[in-house]
């Protein structure tokens, strides 16, 4: 009987170890997919926050903490600058420029493009998407996300307004390792234009916010 009990206990322990190992592996995979690296000449501040200073041994005082924005680059409150490269697992996205009032250009692009609603304007976001994955069959950048977030926190998607953008970016064609596509995305946003861009470089990557000027 004791041998049977020992065998059952050993089996249960084996199952527990197995499921813990599988859980850790899945967690590591998700964490790897969600990491986003930011690179630019100005974006070094993303990792520049210093740890809290220890108490001074002489008088017991604590140095002032670094401003919150130094530790939170890439948030809505402290977006990374234009020109930053946002690197996901398989995609790198670079916001090249933002035209803050592109209404005339958008209306001139297509006779069926409607005037923006009263109090709104069209903006154009020019950006580049590069495929850095190694799938031999390539991939389409449809999984890359780009939206506009107003100062009040409302999200505006490009498909909210069915208009044709001048030099519109192509996110449907297959890209192979190292290939890029560049073009414009149009958004109809409230004036004044004082929001930020939300960029998600891949379906399971974190969203990073980018300044519009």
C-alpha cells in the first residue's frame, strides 16, 4: 500500500512540475512578443531614469526623485519624439512626419473625399514600416497599429472617416525580411490638434505614444 501511495504522490508532483514549466514558457513567450524597443537620437531618455537615490549617510536626507516623465517615456503624458523607431518582434515602425492641417490636400486627392465635420480637420501621418521577421513566406503589415488619441483621451481610427489619403501607405502587400513600405495615413481629428499618436508595432506588442510635432 505504501508503495502505491508513493507512486501516486510522485505522479502528482510530476504533473505539477510539468504545468509550472509550461506556464513559465508561455509567460516568457508573451513577454518577448510584447516588448517594444525605441531608438532615436532623442529617445535615449526612455531608459535614462536613475534609481531613487539612497539616503545620505551623513544627515539621513534623501535626494529628490527624478521627474516622472523621465521614467515614463512613451506614455501619453511623455510621448517619444517624431523620428523614433519603434521595434516590435517582427516589425519596426518609424513616424517620419505629421501634417497638422492637411484638409486641402485630402480634399484635392479624391473628388469623393468629404469635408471634415465642423470643428474637425484632416491630418496626415507619414510613416515607414519595416519587416524584420524571418518568415520565408514574408508577412503583411496589417498587424501594425496606428491611431490618434486626443488630449481628452478619445481614440480616433483612420477608418472612422472613409477618405483616400494622398500617397496612402500600402499595408496589404507582403513584405520579406528587410523590406519596407512608406506612405500616409489620414485621420479626421478635432481642432486644435493637440493629441498624440499610438503606435503598436505588431499584434502582441505594447502601444507606444509618439508626439505629433
